[in-house]
C-alpha cells in the first residue's frame, strides 16, 4: 500500500516540477521566475523525502536537508540582489 502511495506522490511531484520549470522558463517577469525556482527546489526536496520513504534509505533525507539549506540561502540571496542590486552590504 505504501508503494502505491509513494509512486502516486512521485508522479504528482514530477508533474509539479515540470509545471514549475515551465513557469521558470516562460515567466512573464523576474518575480514569477524567482517563485518558480523556489517552488522547484521545494518540489525536489519533497521528491527526495518520498524517495527516502519508498526506498527506506536515510541518504535521501540527508540530501533533502542539503537541498533545503541551499535553496533557502539561494532564495534569500536572490531576493536581496533583486531588492538592492547587491548581496553583501
């Protein structure tokens, strides 16, 4: 039963990643592209968590933590750059 739910979740997350990638590629302005990039890394994080549950392997959880950390820092840096034109004060 968990395999069916995991496979369904993987399919839905893959579709969400495709839609976010489309918005990243096609976004009308920079803010839509930033939100699409943020959504893309969150979807990748969720995909790794689901794969970790399905495969019963802790390496996927560690990779998800790393993606979460780098994605947050990247989003903050990109937002500061768009607001101020500079990342470091």
